C-alpha cells in the first residue's frame, strides 16, 4: 500500500491501482502489443495476459516506487527504442496521477509478436 | 487546391506528369534525401510542437536521426531497383529508429517496402498498395492507436492514394501531389481528434514531420530550395512578438512593426523574399484585412521596411524600438522575475543556490531551491548578498550551494554571521549543484540531507567551455589568447579554434560514451540555433546517450555540460 498522511487523514493507493495506470500507459505506447504474464512457468499456452495488470509489478517504498513491466513487442520494431518510450510514458503517467516519484521502470520484453515477416 | 502546392503553369504540369509516371530506385533515393533535407531544415519547428513533457527527446530531432540512418543505409546500396532501395531505407530506418515517432516512421517504411519487394519500378498502383501496407503495418504496432497523431496522417494519405488511383490518376508525380495535400489537411485536423493538441494550440508533431518529409519530396520535383524553413502567415492573435525579441543577435539593432492594408492583394512569397533582404526575425500576421509585419534590422536601416511597405498599400501604424537599448536595460535589471521559487515552512530546510544565468536559475528553481543569488565566475556574490538571500526565509535550517570554487569561501563565511543553522555544500560547478539538489529533501533530517547532497557531488562530471583570455600552457595543454578552451572538472583539458571540435574532444576525454546523460547548458554568447547544431552533432556520436539541451544564459561560458 502506498500512502501519505494529510491533516484530514490518510490516503492509500493499492498497487493494483498503480498497475492499472501503468498497464494503460504501456498499452498506448507504440510497439507494445500486449502485456505478458510474468509467471511463464504457469504453462499458459498464450503468453499474453488476459488482465493487462498481470504484466505489472509495483514495488512501493516509503517515498518512491519502482515498477516492473512484462511486455510483448511487435516484431520488426527497434526494441530498445520501444522499451525506452514505454519506460518514459509509464513513469510520466504514474507520477502525474499519483504524485509520487517513480525511481525505476524496468521493462522486460517477454516475447515478440510476428504480424508480418520481411 | 491547398497552398502547399505552388502555382505552376499547365504546360510545366503536363511535362512533370509525363516525366514522372513511374519511380525507380534512384529516384526514390533522391526523393528520400530531399524529404530528409526538408525535415532537417524545419526540425526546430517540429520540436516546438511537442506537448507531452515526456523526456523522450524531441520529435523533430528523433525523426531526422531516423531518416539520416535510413539515408546512410541506402547510399551504400548500388542496386537501382525500387524494391532494393526501399528495403535498404526501411532497414536503415529500423536500425536508427529513435523515440516513439522514429519507431513509427520505421514501421511505415517497413510496410511500404514490403509491397515493392521484387519490383524494378513503382507505378501508381504499386505506390498506392505500398502506402496501404505502410498504413496496415503502422497500425499493427500498437494495441490502442491514438488518433490525431502520425498514425492518422499515415491512414489519410493511404486512403487518398487508393481513391486517387480509382479515379484514374496515372502519374506518380500527380499522386505525390495529392498525398502531400492530404497529409497537410490531415495534420491540420489533428487538434480536432486529440484534445491535448487543441489545448496547447498546436498540431501533432509526428504528423507534421511526416508531412514535411513528403513535402520535401514534392519540393524536389519542383526544384524548390530545401534549405529555407517554412514561412507562413499566422493569425494576428498567434503572433508572439514578446518571444521574438528574446533571441537578439548582433546586427538586429531595431525592431520594426508595421500594420498596413495591402492593395492589391499581397504575394506572400515575394513579400518574405524582399523582407529577408532587409533583416531577420521576420513574422507576418493577418486579421480583419490588416497585415502586421515584424522584422529586426541593423542600425541606420530602420526606415527601409517602412519605405518598402508604403509601396504595397496603406500603412496604418508603425512602431520602432531600439533593441540594443532594451537589451542593456534588461540585463542591468538582473531580471529574476517570473521564476517560481520553492516556498518553505518553518522547520523545512531551505536551499540557496548561486546561479550564473537566468536559465540556470530556472533549473535550480524547478529543483526546489528557495532563493537564488546571481553570480559566478567573474561576478562573485559577497557574503552579505548570500546572507540577504535567506535571512528572511521562515526557517532556521539553510543549505548553500555556491556552484563555483571562488564562491565557496564567501559562502562559508556566512556560517559565522547568522544564528541560523547553515551548511555549505562545496559544489564548484553548476552541474555539481544540480546533482546535489537531486539528493535534497526539504523535510528530511538536516545532517543526513547535507551528507547525501555532499555525496552526490561526485556523481557528475563537469565540462566548461569558454574563450581563453590569455596565452598559457598548463598541464601540457597549449592555449593562445582568444582560442576556445574546455575545462574538465575544473582542469584545463582541451584547446582549439572550433567550439564544436573542442566540445567533441573534451567529451571523448571525459569518456562520455560510458555515461548515460549529457546535459548541455548553452550560455548567453551562443545562440539557440548554433547550440542545437552542436548538440545534434554530439547526438550523432553519442547515440546511446540521452542529450538534453537547456538554455542556461550564463555569461562567459558558451557551454557548460554535465555528464552522469
């Protein structure tokens, strides 16, 4: 639980809420075609997570947080650029909504989706 | 027809239609080079359209670098078939894709080239098919496409191409013309589709970049110049004359603004061309039958624009201002107005930073500094000035960042002159001061905060570039008076005659290739365009590093760089 205390009381934000913001931001980023379930060993045939939040891990600390994203990227894009853009977009949207600094966004590219081969 | 298409007579048009019915690989290569050149010319325009404060670099710069990589790749290609050339462009764009817009651009090329695979030549049918495939490929790269972006523009031009071919367009030249018009209209529509653009009063930057690439291709067909930026008439309300006076350079002594009724109607291109012979910083606005022109001209020619405009219509109003006098007044006023300093409450820790320029002061303010003292290399603030900066703050815990080794001592003397608890972080450069502020927490424990900030000083390397005031030899580096020199962490490291070369040499010496972020504060003696050119050059070399350009406006030092 992430939270701050105001003079009226305490505000807490569940990691799930933060994961929702992060996954929405990631899915709007160009090159990301899905979130991956981080537990590959589950043996799910389809790696694409049904609930996009399953591809997000939020670690909240006292005054900052770090986010791990498990994404699937479109084959044929420059993966480093896509990952960089995702990290920027997620940090920006989360910091804007929550108002707490995001100290790290780790992007794990779990798979590529091949729509077309060249 | 849209005003992006120049007026040409019918016989020239027919000749172009006949000459460019198809496009081969060589032609595509030439067109792409033209698109890149035109985009590069208007790069700053595209950059200025960025509305998202996401640190993703600038759209214009990212698209230029992506296209540059595409061009580099295809210039190695000797095959003349359109399929081969298109593939090498797509490959180069993929390898050099930078930022969001660059990745999308590379996908557009990827789709475009796929349809041309084994073709020698491209006719209108294959061109339309390639554009459709570009649209499909671009849209496949994202789950939730945002409309009102470069994606929408791609879709609109592909749709237009399909329509045109159905309607019997049979020349590639004609098709390109229609695509450029469609792209222009599509870009103008982006604010209707994406509210954030409308709020900011701009069109989409990526879409604009794509339009400029296509327009550059068309301009090449018309043999129009590619090295002069887009000109245009803005609505009067959009004419921002306050900002225009910010970038004043030598030879811009007078600002002349004239309102007039043109009679007969004005040929804007001719008007601009003539104004360009008179001066710089040209802006033209239009509204309610009145035209307003704004220009900066050198001394003794301040009446020439008036004489010229007299020949075009009736003048209703003229304003002439002496810019040099204005500038002198501004700099003597030490204008720190408009900077939002951190407000603090009793018990908080306040920071006081010494800043050598207004731009750097802004950076400090954005990082939570509560008070700024102006000063630096040749204008060391006195102990009293530093004391005055925080005596009235409502807290008794103060941290001072001197940001210059000559100021550290004066700052330390403050400690004995106040009852407040004061610590001096011995920052000897602006980058060190900024680095220390990242460890600052106004609600933190005083001693821990001081410790953390002091430890952060060494996280950053500092480069200062200036002009040598005397000839000297230090540490084996020979310097002639008037040469450009670079100091690395306070020690003379490189000298030379060319500022760009000096900047590159000292970055190599600092092993910038092993770092992550290079921040580039350009001083009052360097204009924004030159600074951006140097930064772009550095970007080419350090493509793995983030390069940020900040207007520091510090005196004496043309460039201060931090590397971390």
